[in-house]
């Protein structure tokens, strides 16, 4: 009797073990699938209602709140308009672009040009004309080289030009601190540069010693080139030496010699008169 019941007991244990394993496996799979089926977390994000230029002090009409769907919320986002009101933009913002903490100046700093001056840097303004300002193409956020021309170099009374600064960023042109949408050149009388204190000292001294000229450069070109400057005497090399004419190519021709024409030979006639002989030359 015991031998007959043993197979049934083993079968019951196997079924119980298989059922338990299937239950545990199903429970594990459901636990792993739960995060995938969870609803994404939403957040309230403040965005711009219109395109705002750099230096703008944000007001209520410049901001609106939207619901940001998903967990990929931009870092440093502003959740309520009160956090951004009366703060200045240090970069331009497009319409419906999130207002991030890194795009705003500190509370109480206001707006305009001061908020975009980086720590440790200085804004230096200089009067320019159409020639110095590269025909109006020196606009905000462009890069330039600064050249200085002086008429008396170390008492030599010889004009010379030297690049004294390279890859200098312009903050403003005239009263504008942002380029227009079309990017057209504009006639401005003042250009403001972003300089270190040492560069500001150099440019302030140079502007009173000679003529300042700006050279526009590609914004992506950040390579600094060492130059020796140019003096007036080097423009045309050594002047005063007599140039030597080049020898004519091809076979040389003998110089023409003027030869006098030979005189015609004289005619001599012998004449006898009264027994006297005379010679006459014709």
C-alpha cells in the first residue's frame, strides 16, 4: 500500500513546487514591469512668451507657465514666475524657450549691459568712425583684433603699426547690445569691449598715443598669431639703390658704327700751253 501511494505523493510535491516557482516568477516579472507602466511625472516650467533680447528685465507679460510632460525636465528650470520677475537676462531667449537659472542675472542686479559682464572682466567703450568700426560690421558679440599705429617709435620718427590685442569680444555697438535679426551693418559711434583690467589699461593708453584700428575676425577663429609689427621702412624695402637693367634675351646684336662715306677721287688733267706743262685738278 505504501509503495502505491509514494508516486502520488511525489507527483503532488512536484506540482506544489512548480506552482510555487511559477507564482514567484510571475510576481518578480510584475514588480519589474511596474516602473514601465507608471505614469510619467509632470512639472510646471516657466517659458518666455516672446523672443527676449539679452539684458531684458523680465516682467509678467514676458513669462508663462506650461506643464512639462515626462521626467526629462531641464536642469535649473524655473517653476514659478515669481522666481524670475525683475531679473535680467544674460543671454537671449526665444519664444517658448524655458527660463533657466543660468540664463538670469542675480536678483537685484537689474538688466542692460552690466548683467552680461563676466566676473573679473570690464566693459571698455571707445569712440570709432566708419573706418575704425570696419564699415559698421563691428556688432555686438563679434570678435576683433586691435591695431595701434604710432608716428614716432623710440625716437626714430618712423611710423609703425602693431597688433596689441587679439580675439577681443565686443559687448555693444552704439546703444545696442544685441544684433538685429537681419545682421546688417549699422553706423555706430561707440564700441564697447569686454576686457580684462590689464587690457583696459593698455587700450586706454594706446588710444591716446596713436591711431586705433579694428580688424574683424571670424567668431570661430580663436587662434592667436604672434606678429612683429610693420614699420614704414619695411613697406617698400630698401630705397635709393639704382636698379640694374636686365640683359636682353636672345643673341646679342653688334652695335651700329657710323662710317664716313669716302670722298670721290679727284680728276687730274695735264695741260700744255706754249710748250709749258701744267696740271689741273678737278
